[in-house]
């Protein structure tokens, strides 16, 4: 641990599993650097980062008073992994209310600038099935809900075919639906790796809170982001993967199926595999 922390602060950081590096001989003007508030239950830690020379200055300003669960402030695209990791630690301690508030006011990547609203996710908070897609499109951005419009209708039909729904129902029937990104990329372009890195802690926390028995990952981007792979969906389908200890079945995005209806049969095979996994899980 670095010079400049009290013993108590060092102990607290160690307890949190956080290693903070402070480069020597660097003074940072407050106004010149981006600020990230990392909030952990019972601990308020303010990190100041700057990218001059590619270094980060990080220090704990306040440790002791509980801090309510919010809100990562703007983060430069050059913010290094250590700062992202600190922020992830804060998100990983949030409950549903804190997580929802953090997402709705998040400005951790530039996608915040053009969104109409964030799209957090919908469904049963203890759903057995969790569906994960890519990012909000135009309609989702307007309505604040994932998978709306024609793709959403197709998804609803697919869910109905296996006895599931996104509407209110018991946890074994109602799914939870979330996207990898909570804000719409302009012109529905592919998400950038930096945007995924900033947004990923929210999705991982959603998975941890829902604790689903199965994740259905939908579409190339969601699948590859979730499984950390560049393999195409065609090679990932038909097998059971795992994320955070949860079995993951891979399938096509409903929007893709609207353009490629012949692949609906494959999508049905994927749903059948998912049902098998659920049956095995009891
Ligand atoms: S996409 Fe995610 S990380 Fe970026 S501003 Fe929206 S909520 Fe924050």
C-alpha cells in the first residue's frame, strides 16, 4: 500500500480487496482531473485519476461514514483499469435501489450524452431465467424497456412457447431481461470495448442480485461480451457455458431472426436446450 494513507485507511482498503497505487511526486490540480466516486457499503472512497503520462493518482479522501449508493461521475475514455476496478467494487455492493439509481444517473461513458434515458432492465427480481441482449435501440431508448418493437414481440412469442413471460408472474414463469449496455449507442452502432468495460459492473451486479438458474444470451455482441470470446454464435450454440456460476445458453437476437427467419428453427433448438438445463437444475 502507498505512502499517504492512515493505517486505518490501509486496513480498510485491504479489507475491500483494493490495491490503490499512488505514483510518487505527482501533484494533481483538482479541476484538471476526472473524478470517480466509488461507493462501497459503509465506506466512501473518492478516487482522483488523471491520464497524464498514463498514470493514475488515486487516494481515499474519506473513509468511515456510510455513503448512499451512487454514482460514478464522468470517466475519461483513458481511465485505466485500476480505476474501473475500484468502481466495480462499489457497484458490486449495491442493492437494487442503489443500482437502479446509479445506472439512471451514470455518466461513466460518452453514451450518456445522447441517451433519452437509461434502460435498466425489467422482470422478476428473482427470476429463474435471465435474458441478456446487447444495448437499447431507438424504441428502447424512448420507452426505457429492453426488447420492444417487432423484435420484442418476437421475443415475447418465443417466451410464450416455452411457458415464460416478461409480464408479472411467479419467479419460475417471469423472466428478467437486461442488456449489456444501459444506454443507446448512436445510430445503433456496435458498442465500443471501453463502453462495455464501464457498463459491465452493472450487468454483473444484476446477475448477482437475480441469481438466475439460467442465462439466455441473445445475439453475437451480448454473447461475446458475456463469454469474453470472439467466437461466432454458430460455434457457441448447442453447448452450455457459464458466467458467475450460472449456466449460459447462447442464441440469436430476435432482431436477427426477423431478418433471417430460417434460423428460427435453430433458435427453437436453443430454447429446448435451455429448458433441458433448467429441468436438470430442478
Ligand atoms: S452505457 Fe453504461 S457505463 Fe455508459 S453511461 Fe450508460 S449506464 Fe453508464
